[in-house]
C-alpha cells in the first residue's frame, strides 16, 4: 500500500507539471540556455518527487528546441557537464596517499561526467527513457560533423547498456491479434524487406507457416526494440521473392516444417544503435520455436550481403585480379544483366567464389569480417553455410548484394564453440562448400585455374 501511495504521488506530481505546461504554454520557442539552466536545477535537486517534475520540464524544453539549439545544447553538455579535472586530481592524490575502497570509490565518482547523473535524473520523468533514446538519435545525426560530441555518445551507450540489458527485455510474439498500434510500427520499422501494405503484413504473420517475435522494454511501452520474421519451411530456402509473395517452393504447413528461416531482422530504435539485442533475440526465438515445434531440425537465415556490390565494383580496378575477371565483373553494370541466361551463368561462376572470399577473407581494421551482417551472425555462433545466386532479384538486392543471399546456419550444438572461436580468433565457421568457393577465389587472385 505504501509503494502504491508513493507511486500515485509521483505520478500526480508529473501529471500536474504537464497540466500546468498545457494550461500556461510557453509563448516563445526556448533556447538551449533555458534547458541548461533547467538541467542545472535538476542536478541541484535533492528530492525525488521534485526531481520527477524538474526532469519532466527539462525534457519538455528539449523537445521544443530547434535543430540549431539542440546542437548548441549538446556542445554545452560536452563542455559544462564533463568531469572536473581539478576534482579528479584531488581525489587521485587522496587515493595515492591512502589506497582503500573509500578513496577508490571517490576517485571513480570524480571521473564520471556530470552528464551521466543528469541522464539518470532525466530518466525519472514519465516516458523519460524513450525521450533519452530519441535524444541520442538526435546526437547521432550530429556526430559526423561534430566528432567532439563523441564522449556524450559514449555516456549514452554506457547507460543504455545497463538500462537495456537482457534482464529487462520482454519477448513477445507478434501476430494478427497484436494491437494495431504495434502492427503499424512493425510496418514502419521493417528495414530489410519493405512491407507494402496491411495485406502484406497479414501474409507475413500467417500462423500456418510464419512467426514474428519482438523485444520490448517496460520503460518504453509498446515501442519495439527489434523484431525478427520467420518462415517455416521444408529444406533450406535460397530465394527471398517467393517467401515475400507467399509462393515458396518449400511451403508446408506448420506440422510438416523442418526449418525455421529467419528472413528479416530489423532494429527499430536508431537511438539504441550499438546496443546489442539481436544475439539475444535469435537465441531466445530458437528456444521458443524448439519448444513449440520440436520437429524443427534447421535454424537458418536468408540474409542479404550489404556492401558486396560496392566491393565488387572496386575489384574491377584492382590489379590483384586477372583482366578476364575484371572484364566479367564489368558486365554487372549492364542493365537487366540477370535476365540474360548466358551472362548470368558466366557471372555466377565468378561472383559466388568472390562472395565467399569477401565474407571469409576480407576483414576490417579490427580483424573481423568486413560485412556487417556476417559479423552479426558469425558473432552469434552461426556458420556461413551457403551462398545463393540470384537469391534477391529486387532492385535493392541487385544494388547492394549483386543479387546474392546467404544462409547462416545455427546448429544448436555448435553455437557456443563457434562463438568462442570467433571471439578469440575471429575465425569464420563455414561449410565445405563455402570454403571451396573461397579457395577458388584465392586461386584466381594468383592467376591459377579454378578447375
């Protein structure tokens, strides 16, 4: 009863503050200076009830700022709400004099930027968590031109990694009975294969051969964090268009399916970029599907290869490849090349080995696979299983992936071993077929025959 009373009290304070703002609205657009003052007042507050109202007011001011004023506010956050160097020096000297837990904790607190405590207090407001996610989304749009704001992003990432850890995430199945407000967001947030309309969504949620799951967080209500679309299948799928149209060659009803094919994983909140949910999502969905449909034998993706077409275009000018390779790759620039059977077969014999080489051998500056989708699934413990020629012949698929799609296979008994090997050695777990394709590409680079 006491907790209920306190919660109602805090809610009433927040609602009263919002009511007063509606009753006496600001007549002028605020500037960042007003927000800075509101934030300073919030940090100086020593009462939880008053802090809730102050946090609500500060977030309301932020939402009314122009883009230019938001930029100025972030600059002030970087400069005025950083850690105090003099205070750090004093506490460090105290720690050197007396090395104990008390002085260590004081040093730790001194090194923390003031804005982290500010974000914690802003989070007290009703809806504050989601408002902070949207605030970081604004920040991310500025980082390319304002690299000096990166420490603020580090603070957001540090806090969000705790606030959105696996213990707080709720897995929910999305079906046709899910509230319309959430279904509308699924349509809007789909980032891999655009959902055309409500009929298209209904087909993707058909309980006979489809599943869709999403992670939610209690602090942001019905806003999904990430969702995955699954097709129940017989065998391993190789093409996405039949799946999207509901005309799968391997279509079966639920009882006869032996494969769960993950064909779309979409992150919904730009402000949570870099906060990993997908690895938890796939592993939990595998568990859910295994319990519901114990006859399932294969858990596999049908994934795009973003960036591969651009990489191929760069290889047309790379001297490491024989001239015949570069000439053949130039045919990818021809319109409707995929409709010419002879040309398509000629490109298939070259592009599939190059795709294996790209996914297995090409690394970024961290020594990890260059392709982001490969990093995601291999880091989760999947195996690079099969490269599918003309798996996606949509304009997007041809433009970003040269029409290829990849099956990443999740073998339950191998996931942990693959994950550990990838983490420790950046080792790419792959099938013999993919390994042979990569070997052919290496021979091409040396001018050797591939036969």
